[in-house]
């Protein structure tokens, strides 16, 4: 590799991808986020962890290419054929296709899951624990298949499918019909383009659903329905940042590939190297830090939400102690009802304006309060009728 800037970035991005994604995987396992619990559905952590594994594979690929560049730096012209037909180059190309295609597919699954969560917030069609593992299994099976087929001794792929370039990638950025060129077009251009079209359509629909949801909440002030949609929209927004960075890396490659195939653009070896070393891998290096930034904000919001609502819960519980169901405490009951209504009314506006989407979690407590109030009113009426008869 002639450009020292590319050589330096290859080491930098490879190290960042390996360390960052490895940390994400270990952290998810140690926190047990990928296991089912009473607190919530681990679908999103499962998909994020597997996305990190896919990006980790790309990081390993970059380290291999950087090491080979360091080894053959001044004598590559002597060993170019040995390197491009060797097992290490094939393994590096296999890891690159495995990681990049699995990453695209996991982002597609995440997008579809967010799409279902926003459009059908109360539906059971969304991914659950078992269905998430089934989706993960399908993604890895398909990714292993399309990345492993060129390693098999099929005449269609020639001597070394991944050795078509010095960086062990078979990107279809030239219009010369080398062995396996149509396979490269189907995998890198058509499949990835269709995946990003699906993601784009889903997020456009989510955007219009968000604007409609805001209008619905403003007109009806629905707590449970609006709160559920708000949570799904916030998660979809966080996932959109991951999808947009991946799309920003892949779409230039897809456009260059299509233009080169129709003869409208000629890609030089230098542009090919920049594409393979800098444009495609940068997303895998950035993703783990995007996870950290986005989900730290989520945890801070959840912490503040829990503290705020726990104060409301304790205050309402204290007022509920005043309410008694015995006919001998009707006066204190009515006074307690009055105070409880005043507390709920004063808290209602604050909860609506600050944390509408979390109030739905405490719907059971609201129903409990409502049931106790009904008992108090019923007992009060019974005592009033009894006193009138006497």
C-alpha cells in the first residue's frame, strides 16, 4: 500500500473495531442483557450484540490486511501472486464478506423490528426472545453461505475469488468479467441495495407515523397508547443513527459499482484501495461508540424516569393509607379521597409534560387506586343509605 495515510488508518480503524466491538460483546454478556427477564424483552440487545460480532469480523479483516501490508511493504511485487492465492488472503476476504453482509442484514432486521414496534405497538408480531434467536440463526446461516461459497472448489469462482485484489476483496468496481463477477454484483450491489431500500422505506413510514402520533397525543392526550408509541419512536430514532452511518458507507460503493458496470465510470486502483480500506470499514469502527453514546442517554433517561415516578408512587401510597374501607372511618375516607384526587391532579400535568411515555408502565398502580376509590365510594353510599333508613 503506497499511501501512508491509508496504512495508518487501516491500523487505527482495525484496532478500534476489534477493541470496541469486543468490548460491546463482553459487556452484553456480563450484564446478561441477552437473556430473558421480567424487566423486558432482550430482542434489541441480542441483535446489537450480533451486529457487534459482525463488525468485529471486519476489524479482524483490517488487522490481517494491515499486517500483510507491513510484511510485504517493499517486496510486494515479488510475492503478490503468493499472497493473493494464499489461504490467509482467502480467510481475510471470507471475514470481510461475512462481517459486512451480516451487518447489513442485522440492521435490516433491527429496522423491521422497529417498524413493527412503531406501527403496531400492542401487537404480538414483534420479535420476541425465541423469534430473535431464530432471526439471528437465519442471518448467520445466510452470511456464512454467501461468504463461504467462493472458498469451495467451483470452477465458476476461479483459482481465488477473494484474491482478485491486493486487499482480498471482490468488490465489483470494474467492468472486466473476472471469475465470479456476477456473484459479486448480486451480493455487494443488488442485495445490499435492496436491503437499504427496505430500511429507507421503513424509516420514512416511521417518520410519518411519528408526526401522526404527535398530533394524536395532542388532540386526545392518550397516556397508554401515546406512551407506548413514544418509547418505540425513541428506540427507532437511536437505531436510525446506526443505519444511516452504514448506509452512508455502502451507498457510494453501490453507486460506483453500478456506474462501473455500465461503463459510465472507471475506478482506478487507488480509488479501489480507498474504498476497501477507508470507506467500508469505518462504519464497523464507529458502531460500538455509537452504541455507547446512544444507550448511555437512554439509561440516564430511564434513571431519571424511575426516580420521578417512584416519588409519585410513594406519595400516592402514603395518601392511600388514609383511605379505609370500614364504615367507621367514612369522614377520614372522604378526606383521604379529596387529598388523593388533589395529588393525582397536581401530578398529572407534570407527568404528561415531562414523561408521558413512561406513565403507561404504572397503569396497574392507577387501576389499583381506582379500585380502592370505588370501594370507598361504595361503602360511603351504603353507610349513607343505612343512616337515612335509621
